[in-house]
C-alpha cells in the first residue's frame, strides 16, 4: 500500500472473515483488538501507525502458520507490520450427521 493512503478496517475485516480457515474475528480477552470509529467499533482489527493487529478464531485443522499467512495475504501489501493473534480454534465446519450407525447401518435408538 502506498504510504499516506488510509487503511480500511472494514475491508480488512471482510477479507479476513471470508477466509475458509477463519471462523471469525476475535477482539482479545479484554476487547483490546479493535478499531474505534465515530459511532461504531470494528472488533478484531486494530490499526496503529506502526502496525496492524488482526485477531481471529481459526478453524480446525488449519495450522498457526497457515492462518498467519492467509490473514496477511487477505490484508494485502501495507506499509507496516501485520500481527496475527489467534484467540481461539473452532471445530471444522459441521457436516451432515445421519441417524445410522456407521458400523451396522441400522438406525440408532432415540432417547
């Protein structure tokens, strides 16, 4: 990004949450990762003059290295460091569960 060009926290939030290995943004234990704008707050993205911090909830089985690389790529080229903080890991995207037992093919009893 060209120095002096404003960095858009909304664009960063949208690009990061669109990643398949990101379950959502994470604002940190005390909500410290956020951008404050007039009348609203963008949790999970903090922009400072010398760095950008993006907090995420990763989605299993993504690795820390993979999440970091994906988030930095989503932020794009900028004139400052991009720090990625992983606040939590979510289970993989839910798959359809059937009421059949995998070993016998019979229906499971209802409780």
